[in-house]
């Protein structure tokens, strides 16, 4: 990992809720609202953005854990903002605090754990998991 990564660093993304983000299972629409699955995706994505500038060529981040509380709904075309802030660095383990909000307030909060590993180690683990 490159030098410079520090507690307090953050990244943010914003987007409009679209139909592919709606709550659905097996192609069946549940609600025309921002799904928890989409919130997990966006919290992982914004957390990844906090580590990208610090990855060496031979390294990659891999998800370790996600904790999330989906507090309030967001309808179609609502603008959602998601922010991740690094709040713990333990060797190659990076933990971010994540928040999601819209114009009405907080809609979700959570924590994302990423582990930075050599790409060769990830490839080995993937090869072993396919046996």
C-alpha cells in the first residue's frame, strides 16, 4: 500500500435512483424505491474509492464485511449521496464509516471493511475456491 492513506480521508458519490436500483427479486418488482441491495453496492463502491489512490500495481482491495442499516426510502429520480470516511486502518484492513442521504435526510448508515492483498494471493484463493 502506498504511503498517505489516513483516518478521516473520504470519498463521495451522487446519483439519481433509477428503475434498475428498485427493490426486486428474481425479476419481480417489490417496490419502486431504492433497494437495500443497491445501497450496499453504492456503499462498497464509495468505500473502494477511498483506497484506490493507495493501491500498488500488485495489490487489489477485496470486500471483507458490510454492515448496513437502511433507515428511509428513496423514490425514483430522487438524488442520493453516499459518503465513505476511513475510520480505522489496521495493517492491510481498511474500515470506512458510510452514510447515504437524500434531500429529506439520512436514509442509510453503515460500515465497509476492505482488505488489501497482493493480486497473486487473491488469484490463488479464487483458484482454490473453484475446486
